[in-house]
C-alpha cells in the first residue's frame, strides 16, 4: 500500500544522494530536540549564550559579515515563460536554474547533518494554511523554523493527509557571496537556496514560501498572500475591527502590530491585539468578507529601533527564549543595539566596540521569538477560519507630499494606491539607503509573478456579493521644513486607526479630495496630544501641483508593466490625474 509520504521519502532520498550528508535527521519539533540543537550550536560556536539571569533562554548568532540581508539581485523566479515572472523579478529558465543549483548542491553536505523539517504555515487545522518541507544543513535554520512555523510531527501528519507540500532545499554552502542564489520555481512549488545562512534567504518558510510561492498559489486558488501585519483594534464597547497593513521592511510594521494606545485611550478601554507582524494570507469567506490568517508562528523582527519608546511590547516579548542575530553585547552579556540603555563592549561581528567601525549592532540585526510571548498576542491568531478584515492600509516612508491618511473611494482606487506605493529604502535589503523606490503593496521583492497579473488578481476580488475592506494609505514619516517628523507616530497612530474604523462604521464624514477622502476638521481626536493646528494642516495638505507630478510618475511606473497592466488600473490613474487638473482649470477661469 502506497503512502502519500512516498513522494516526500523519494525526494529526501534523492537530495541525500546529491548532497551526500553524514547523517539525516527528521525534525519532530519537540522541546528535547530544540535543547539538543542549542547545546550542539553552543559547542560549535554557532550560538553564544547570553545573560541567563536577564534573558533566560536567549542566545546570540553571528552571521558572516557578507551575509546580513536579503540579496534581491541573487533572487530568481523561474517560470517556463519569462514573461510570467515579470519585470519585478529576476528570471532564469527552470532547466538552467536546476542545473546551476544542483551543481552547487553536489556533495555540499559531506560531513554535515541533513535536517528534514516538515512545517505548516498557519494554524495546523486551518483550511487557509499550507504545508512545506525544508531540507537544510543548518541547525540555526532548524531552531528558527521551529519558532517561526508549526514545525514537526503535526505538520508531517497534515502532509500525509493532503499529499502536497512546498519543497525547499537549502545549504549554507561556503557562505561565498559569489556562490549564493535563492531560486524559486512557482509552477513546481519548490525553492532552492544556496550560500546564505541569513533569515529570509535560509528560513524558506518565510519570504520564499509564505510570499513568493504562496502569492503564485493564491492567484490560482483565489486568495491573497501579502506582506502585511494583522492587528485587532478593540473599542471601549468590546467590538474589535481587524486591519491588515502593508509597509516595506523597517517602516514600523512590528511597532504597529504591537501598538500601545495613548494613556487617554487606555483609560477609555481601547485595546490592541497582535495577530501578525509581517505576513497575511486572506481569503474571501462565505459572507463575502476577507478573512485572514498569519501564516507565521513567530516574529523575525528588526532589533534596531525597538526600544521602550517605540515598542515596549516587543522588548517584553524578547526578554526570554529568543535567538538574536547580529546584535551587539554589553559587558554583562546582554543583547544590545542602538536605542537601548547601557554600553556595548562587543559589536555584531564580535570585535571590541569601536564607533569607527560603524554601528555596534548591524542595522538589519534581528530577533526570532514565538508570537505567543507577545503581551498583546491575540488568541484569535489560532482561529482556523481567520479573522475578518475591516480595512487594508498601505504606507511607506515619504518625507513629503503624502498626507497622514487618505481613504480610497473604491476598491479599484485602493488597488491603485497600493500599486503606487513608494518608500525610502532601508537597511533590510542590500544597496543604497534613503532612495525612493516604488514598492507596490510592499511586495516588490516578494511577488512570485508578473506585477501586472498581480494587480489584475487584486482587482478580480471585486465581484458581485463581495464585501471588501475599505482601503487607506497612511504616511507616518512626513517631515517639516526643519527635517523633523510632523507626526509623533508610535502609539499615537491609534488616533488615525480610530478615524479609519469610524469610516468603516459610517460614523465619520471625511472630506473628499481628488486623491481620496481625508479627515474632516475635528474628526481626528487630538486630546492629550500637543500638535499645533498648523502642523495638522500641513499633515493633511493636498499639494495639487506636487500630486500632478506624482500621478505622472505613477503613470510611467505603470507603463513598465506593458500589456499585462489591467486597463482599468490605467484608467483609474488617469481619472485621478484629471480630477487634480479640474481645480486648477477652475482657478484659471475664475
């Protein structure tokens, strides 16, 4: 009698024959297994024990200095037809890619253990979840995948029931930047990654599976796999609205997902619930609404910028049972990064700290921790059916032009808002920092197929019977003439979320402008916030001339997707551009 695991066994045997490991270990996800892995890595030097009095169960990993971020120029999407990968991806022919990768994998695990990691992205019993298996020679990857996914025996049991899974093959190889590739085969539901031990390059359940492969799956199956946080906002009446929000990396997703309400809001009874901080899978429910799960079980967060000011919930979350990567260390062996109290003595590379060498902690240093440790973690994160989404937010780092908040007039306008998103680049990806680039839906590095087809898929959700979320765009990062942020951000962002929810509930009128609906005078609650009236006015200013230039730039960007760009998205861009022209023409005739 054949088992649905026969194909998995055959694949594992084939990989073993190619990579020739010293031994094979099937991961069960148990506490015993995790403790053994930690001990092994402490002995090998892959992990360093941190202060167990202040940070029990916490360890430090230092990656190679040349292996500290995503490598988008070495990340490929390999479809049979190059056009299907789109201009938003690097493409390689599948046969060529397999040959290139298999040559690298040949004998690469000699003397090493080959770990087989069955995992589930999402609650183990959710119909929205999807399973995968990662084969790796890195115990660091195993330890992180245990935190980030539902890993081990329950996932293997689901794979046996369903008979399908995403195949991910990874080896750290020699950690040579010249021999490093992260290759995706969406049509085969498989991933091959070689030469990196860093986060998303090596934890294949994360960006590789949960976004690049899943976005391809989602398109064919009628759902969305998105680079979004999921947060629940509970009002004093006990009603909770769930919001999904897309921001590029290091733009405050984790801070928003774990938001602490301002004191006045806390006294009134407002609460915030964290469902996810990075990835959101959404599917239309029987009632026409979108329901979302967080496919991850943990946080792989950026450490710098996490402080008592910005995110005390995150600090509390990572005070125990956390793996830190590329942070600095204090004299008493506590993890440290810029923004924390104390003084580093050792930098992220293990050298005595010297400011001349740059920041003590790498700007993209990370923490890996179970989501359940978060003080605001929502038990609804384990709901098999997911949580209903009331609003979708887009945003990025824009020092000018983009107002604090605006609402799309309908779903098509909302898709244009998401498609037009731009942000200043950060340290989460290799390359220059502070350069404006378009990053549609914050998915530029993660969409597993042609962006034009992706926009069409978003638009296709607007069908009879659909009760789609309202769509908003926010900008926490607008600056004044003095170069300082105009909006205080962090917990104060709840004031903007409250207005959004009032719009969802039909309780706020707003002001219609050519670019969307903005808060009307008095609709943003500012009690307890020292914000000058002129500052608020600047945050909500619509610069028609500036927006005309922006709409022209958006048009040029949309042109880059050629004939696959949906016609109604182009029409929407032209509609907004014409709406911006009308007031100027009226003024000219006055």
